[in-house]
C-alpha cells in the first residue's frame, strides 16, 4: 500500500485571527529527545529574523578566477526563515519545546511535516500582507478617485 501525503490540517479563520501566531499540526511529528511533537506554533518573522536568516544563508566561495565571493542560497534562506518562524513545538502530553528549531531539527522533518510548516508559513504571511494592505487603505479615498471634503465637493473644487 502506497503512503500518500494529504493536505495538512489548519485552524479555522477564527483561530487564524487570534494574535500573530498560527498552530500547525505535524502529520508525522518531530522527535526531540524523548518527545514526539505533533503541533508547531508558527509566529510572524521580525526584520531581525530575516537579517539573521540572510546572513546564515550566505557562503564564501572561490570563483573561477580565484577571487572570493559571498553567495546566498535561496533554498537555505527559505529554510533559515522557516526554522525561525517556529515559536514552539507541543506534544500530546503538554510538553513544550521552544523554538527556533535548529538546522538539525529541520533536517529530521518528514516531507509531510515540512510541507505543513511551509503551508502554515504561507498562510501566516498572507495574513500579514492583508493586514498591511488594509492599513495602507485606511482613511484614504479610492485609488484614482477625488478626495472629498465634508461638504461633498472634491478636493480642489468649489462646493
């Protein structure tokens, strides 16, 4: 019998609206020590997290001409950001393991668990983008439309 990877389980919209975290069920669970953690709590990244992830993704290499160059790996950058988004892990017995995950922990994730974390991070990122977009629209007239005064006249026009 072939083992297939189904869609990860995520909370409903009401749970998503609470705070800046997102619980994500890990289908297979990550073993750390003697505990199997089946729930990851993801958090929003800070500017510092992104900077640290960027620095961690850089490697010094020797070019074909013998010069040294600093190169960044997009795959490593993504993994570094994702591991920093894990605020904590929780097992079925109430034990907690504080994040961020170590690179070795990330390497032990199953494909299904990695996929669940990536999808959760994408959902959390989309939530942040919508909030930023809404803040940008707050108190502004529709794009391209005239700003209206209290008397109903458009800006720059006599009422």
